[in-house]
């Protein structure tokens, strides 16, 4: 039963991923991305990674979707006629992708990916908290530094030039 | 390895290949900066799935979870900064076409 559920979730993930790329409007693409994140979160839960699933659902399906919707609102949106015209041109540009996916489908049908080596003896049973805070402690330092760099980057990008000598702001 | 894990590995790898191929193609062929960011997001989903499947079949899901959490943090920061770059680029060039950025001096 869980095998069929995992395969169904994998199929849903591929469909929502393709829909994100091929959506006619940016807003539909952002919503499809949120759906793909939610499906991936369910997959992570199924595979025994609940903490990663929670992160994926809250951060990727939630916060990143908000960021994308904000960007779409702050940039010039296309009207319906322009969007439909560009959608037809975009579909033409993605025809080679469908050929590539067909090649992948044929290749994986005749040579499905398998792994021959068995898992290592004495399978690790440590908790994710021990791995995160003990074994991968240096990763946390890197994460903090990246967050700091991101904050400074966003502050610099949205910095407004102030007028000099008290001149009225235009 | 159990048959279920072997089957999940095969199906998961195929899904990773399809997602990664689609995402890279979208990033190369798109003429909209926001769609390029969407392609980057899908590529990150593919890598996350790959790490999760590898952790599941090898029995080291805890390590895979820690790596996925790290990747999600990095992904969020990249998207936030990239969104700021896209908004500023659109304010300066009045267009979201990445080809207009070729006119930048420097």
C-alpha cells in the first residue's frame, strides 16, 4: 500500500513540477510550485523524515510562495492578450523538452535505474537532532552566515537614496 | 535491499531526472526572470528528492533530513536575494527579459 502511495506522490510531484514550468501565467506557476512543495513534504513524511517534511511545507510551500507572489505583484504584470500570445511562443520553445523527456522515458524503460550495493552494515539509528546539532554542527554555522549575507543583500537591494541637505524627497 | 526500497529508488530516480531536466531546460529557455527563478526552485525540489531517496534506501534518513534542512535554508536565502535582484532589474529596465540585462555596463 505504501509503495503505491509513494509512486502516486512521485507522479503528482512530476506533474506539479511540469505545471510550474509550463503554466500560462506566473501566478499559476507560483501556486503550482506551492503544490509541488506540499507533495514533496508528504513524500518526506512517508519516507520517515518528518522534520524535513515540516520544513519543506512551512518554508517552501508557505514563505517562498509569498515571496513569489510579492515579486509578481511588484513587477509589471502582462495583460491577458499579451500573456496568451507569449504562451503560444513559449510552447514552441519547449518542444525540444518534450523530445528529451521522450528519450528519458525510453531509456528508463529499457534500463531502469537500480542500485546493486547493499546498505552498509549496522544501519545508523541516530536521531535527526543529534545529527544536526552534533555531527553537522559546522553546517549550522554556514547557515547562520548565509542568512546574515542574505539579510544584508536584501537591505542593500532595497535601500533608497536619501536626498542631501534636507531637500524634499521627490 | 528490499524490493520495495529498490522500486522506490527506481521510481524516485526517474522523477529526479525528469524534474531536473525540465528545470534546467526552463532556466535556459525562459525569457522571464521570474520563470528562471521558478526553474531554480524545481531544480532544488529535484535535488531534495534525490537526497531523501538516497537516505531512505541506505537507511540513513536522519543524515538526509539534516542535509535537506540545510538545503532549504540556503534555498530560501537565495530566492529572497534573487527576488530583490529581479525587482530592481525590472525597475531599471522596465522589462523582465534577461536579455535586456546584457546592456548593463561593467
